[in-house]
């Protein structure tokens, strides 16, 4: 009995030794470099395209072994565009008992992205991504700067999620 307990403890602490290790290369793709074009957007949110592009590039720099290079040197090119960015009210505050004022909103982003093999022009993958985040609106004492700050925070959350999903789609193929 003592021998069984010791064996069980030994196996428990040692484990089987199996570990998953990232190769830092895309699964089933023979690419070593990628160009990430500036995200296009019809949005009036100044600077969002540059920030989103930076987030996507940072995701690849942080987690992959792919080199980020100019388009004419890349094995693959990532092209993305925001096709919809809209605000929708979530909650309201009654002001002076006579009318309602929005106190929170959804910010919704719809983005198309595709990865293209630069040598052949073949589309490796393409997808439409949707993300949303909530943000508060200063309703009691309207403050456009505070509302803009909260909206920008929501954009940052959305951008991070989109960057992660694009990275996973490229590297893990899902």
C-alpha cells in the first residue's frame, strides 16, 4: 500500500513530461515574413487606423517568429479594413423628469481582413470580424472630453481583440 501511494505521488509530481511548445511559425504555411498594411477605415475617429495597425503589428512582434517587413519583401501581406463603426445606446438616465439622456453606449466594429500570398496572389484566408465594447457617457454633467476618453478606451479594447483574432487566424489557422 505504501509503495502504491509513493508511486502515485511520484507520477503526480513528475507528470508525463508532455508539453506544447510554440514554433512561432504559422501552422501549415510556409511564410517567414509578413507585411501588415495600414488598416483602412471610413471612420471619423482620428488615429484609430494607425493605432489598430500598431496593435496588430505588436501582436505579431510579441508572439511570432515572423519578420515584419515592407510589402515588396514579404512572403505574405495582411490587408484589413474597417467596414462599419457605429455607436448604439445601452442605457438611459432620466433628466429633470422630462427626457432621457444616454448614459452608456455600445461601440461596434466590423472589419474585413485577408492574408495574401505575395508570390502567387492567392488569398490564404479571409474573414469578417465583429467586436464590440461598452463605454460610459457623461450624462449627469455632460463632459465631451470624458466621453471621448471612455470611447477611446472602448476602441482600444476592440483593437486588442481584433489584433489577437487576426494573429490567431494567421498562426493557428482558426
